[in-house]
C-alpha cells in the first residue's frame, strides 16, 4: 500500500487558529440549518400537530429503515431570499426496505406546503439526482400548490416536475406518491403521474379544482370528499392504488410498495473498508482562514480515503494539481485535488490524461477544489494556456463516469469549470464552510473594474476621482465577498449542501453508494477535439 503520511500538528498555532475559525463557521451554519428544521415556526408546527399530523421530517424518519442514514440535500435552499430557508420541502437520499431512494417531502407548516420558486428548483434538482442515479423516487405530498403571488416564476417551468415523473417511469425508475393532505391543482399530477399512489382516509384531497373553483366554473355544488377524497379515489376514480387508515398506515404501505419493486443495484456492495489512518477531526484545521495561504490537499485525502492509501499519478509533473487512485468506503475513485491554487498548462494536460484513464477503467472521479483559476500573463498565453485549459474542460465535459465535487477552498474563474463545477453536472457537489466561489477574487475583480474606469477616464481626457474609486472598490469587494460564500451559493442551489469537513468521508460514501445504482461506464473515445 502507498499510505499517506502527515505533517499536521494539531497543537500548532496555525492549526489551532484554522480550527477555531472553522468551528465558528460551523456554528453559524448550524444556526441557518436550524431555521430549515423549524419549518414554519412554533405556531404553525403546533397547529399541524393539533390536527393529528406528523411533521415532514418525522414522516421521512418513519419511512426509512431503522438506524440508517439520511443524506439531506439542499437544506439551505432559498437562503438570502424573501422565502423561508429550506424552501418548504425536504429532499434527500435514504434506505427504504434495503433500497436506496430519493425522497421528497413537502413541509405543510410553511405556507401550507405551497411551492415557491426555490421549492421548484429544489424539486427539479431532486428529480435530476433520481434520474442520473436511477434511484426510486418517493414523494410525501401535502401542498396547497403554487405560492400564488410568485406564480409567474413557477407556472411555466413548474411543468417540468410532472414531466420528470413520467420520464423516470419511462426509464424504469419507480415513482411512489404518498398523499398526506392536499395535492390540488397542478399538484394533483404528482399522484396522477406516479407509478404507485397511497391515499389516507379523511386526509388526502386530490383534485384539479376544489369546490370553490368548480362552483365558479360550472355552477356545481360539491364537497372535498366527493370531489377528491381518498375514499372516492379508491372506490370510484381508481386514482388511489392503496387506501390507508392513517399516516402510519400510509407509511407502512409505502414501505411495502418499495419492498415489492424488485429493484436491484447492478453492483454488489463493496466489502467493509479500513478507516483512514489519520484523525478526520484534524480536517477542521487544515484549510487556513486566508485562502491565499497554500495547504497540501494530500492532508485532506489522507483523512477521507480508505486506509489513507493513495497511489499518486504523475507526482513530479504539474505539481499544482494532485491526481491519483484510491478507494472510499470500498468504492474505487480517481481524485483530482488542487495543491497551490493556480492551474498551469502542465496541470491541465495532466488532468485531461487522468480523466481519460478513469473513463477507460470505469472509475468515478472526485474533484477537491482549491483553485484561483488558470494562469494568466504573456508567458502563459504564449505557452498555450488557453489550449491546455480547454483540453481539461473538454475532458471534464465529455467524461461519462460519475463525478463528485467538494469545494474545500477557493473555486474561482474557469478553474471552477475545469474542476467540474455545477454547470458540468457532477452527480453531487458539496462545499465546506471555508469555500468561496466566484468569477474571480473580490480584490481582483474590484481592481479590474478600477483599471477599466481609469482607462475610460483617460480616453475621454477627464480627471479620475480617486476617492470615488476607493469607495467603488470597497463596495465591490464587499459585494463579491458576500456572494462568494457557501451560504449564498447553497441558497441558490449551486451545491447540494454545505457540510462539516469531518463528515466528508461519510457524505461521499453515501454518494458513491447512490451512484452505483446506475451503471458506471466511462467514455470510450467520444471526447471533443483536443487542440494540441
């Protein structure tokens, strides 16, 4: 074995400072997660319980196999917007009757579970994960439909939710809907388009138009039960495949549906893997508070891969990018990790070759981001950095093995693209609280704007206002800094969650298990033209 050693001293002042700052960031993160967990707050939670109903996360917990993990996704959706954190929906991956499933659950304590624009983005991302990884999709439904004041942002793109359900079914990915309350208007199509639907006596209400709308449209007098109750759909319309007596019975029946799916992974689970040799607690002190300070990504790799065993590829070439092979919870992975931040031509060529090799061997790729982007300057432009950076991005774009990305430090500019950022469709993308991502660093961006403004003033023969320039630079730096932080980016679903660094191995293990529900096959050729 090629086991990684360590030079980390957890008692050093640098490590202690980094750890202290990491813990402060995690405390702030926990406070924001608490807002999502609180749902609509005590008032609406109490009202929901008074009606004899379970909360969204309680429903999820009862659905899952006992003592199995739940990987919650996008818990900060909507952060920084006018809508509550969490976007009135819980999404994640968990095990039901031994089957890994993608689970969504409306939170009816938040405006009756109504969908706002961030709910839609979160639901569509969940459907994408289910499709890419062939995970059975279970929808725990209780929603009043679209949040009407924001309908202009929901109505047109919202149809994709129902489209996705039918496409999942057409591709052989099972879909199950359990209706706990209202599923009205467009929401009626969730049980209507799912393979299996469970409804609950005196609780479920599924109709395209409720009694008031029917009265206005046709003049017909009707009531909820005869129009869309569980009893009617089970006995008359046939929409309900299963009739439950209460919420617990509905969840029991949903579990039995999954048990009868005959859903099988194409791969056996790997044997139990050895834990890393080095303490994952030390991950808190590895990334410096100032991301301009370099750190060795091998120290991260040594604390997440099995037995800290890592076979490095081209260790003496393109040393600003570490590449190599390992296993993680028994699953083989190829790892690309930024070392000193900047990507040069050698690193780009090294990455392209490594990605091709992973595709030849059908091995998933893990990208650990800490890059300021591709190198600029006359020497590097003349040396072909555009060609070579394009080669790396080409390889990432056309690679067919599953990609996982973790932003651990900086992720700026086209380096974010070359390291498989969100636009390059990694199966999963997570961030550490220490991460930052933007088109470039705040100081650099403000400086570029300052130079352009100076040149514009000079071209017009006008004096340049230095005081105004200083104010502009300070404003821009503050804006870009705030917009590059993990909470802001996660709130817009540019990642699948901000995670505690100490949980990285567990999170990646759950993701690798999920991706192996679908065939893991690399591209055989099929890459675009590599400009040499």
